[in-house]
């Protein structure tokens, strides 16, 4: 189910535009433009939360579009993901450009969708935080945003907070400092093992308290390390339970 994050997708290749739109529509409210000029008009008329834009396009390119949007107060806050070749990223673009992420072309549709989803989830958390109740606690369902998405969003947003998750009478608490998980507790488990355990949850509720703090340091891995190791263990457990399965078909997109 799409959340209330608005995405403007821009690419002059109709096939790439259509495939990405299909992949992102379940995640957000998606609008499209076939060139930068059309995208500029649409963004000024109805500013999106996120611009996903091809870098190389005829006429105005992706970077020029971003510069024009960033120069206008109404559109300056739009987050940006640029689609570009490795050569363009290394030679023409840089990490100093005002973008959240680059997706290197050619790309597999599944990989690109996952990278863009991380930015969408980060924006969703920030939008939810702005409308949080007076107690400053953000509440939601893990069916809308799962544990992995939540942790990645808080990491990308460099949030300092506590994340409390409840499911079937069990509770897990994670504490973040600048996006890094510093302490985790799940019953008798603490640290890395508590994080790995909660990543298995598929339901329940969550609360994010931006005033939640702790001085405890029980984790040994950074947030990305925790997620990577936790996902490895999940995959291992799934293979043990289900046996080998066929790889999901993916699509390689270019130009």
C-alpha cells in the first residue's frame, strides 16, 4: 500500500519510465515526466517529496533540473535520486551534489527499487515525525513499515531516538545515536543478538521516541553491519526451512 510520499519520476526512455513507475507505485504516489522541462513545470505546480531523475537527457539534463529546483524556495527541499552511469558519477557528478543517492546505470530493476525505497522510507519517517502527537512519540504498524525499513530510515536520517516494537506480547527496544544502533534489548537478549532476533518479526506495532536516550553500548556492529548480518541469518534460516528456491526474475535497465 502506497504511503503519502510523492515521487516525480523523470526519464526520456519510455521503457525505463514505465518499469520504474510500476515498481514504485506500490511504495508511493508516483507522477512521471518524459523530459526535464516537463518535470520542472510539474514540480513547481505540485512539488514532490522525491525526484528520481535520469542524468543524461536531451535539452536540460538531470543536474540542471536539480539546480533549477534547488534555487526556488518552493522546491528547494525536494529530495533527489539521480540515475547515471559510473563514468558520469565519477567524472561529472560528485557526492557534493545535493542528492540523497545515485543509482548506477545499467541497473537491475529490483536493486534500483530497493535503493529508491530507502529514500522513500526516510522521507515517510520525517513526514510522520512532523505530524507526531504532542508527546513527540511517533506510532505506527509494522505492516506499513517493517523492522528493516524502519532501521534503515532512522540510519539514513541520522536520527537519535529510541525505537520500541511490540508483537504478540513480546517487546524489543533499540536505541539510536546519529543513526547508529548503540543498544538493543529483547527479553534476556541484548546487543547484536537482540537486533537479529527482532528482524524476524513480520507484524506488530512500533513507537519512535525522539527524546529516548541511553548511555548503554551493547552492539558491536554499526547499523549497516547489523542489517547485513541479520539478513544473512534470515536467508540462511529460510533456506533451511524451505529448501532451495528459484531466483526471482529481474530486469536489467539501461539508457
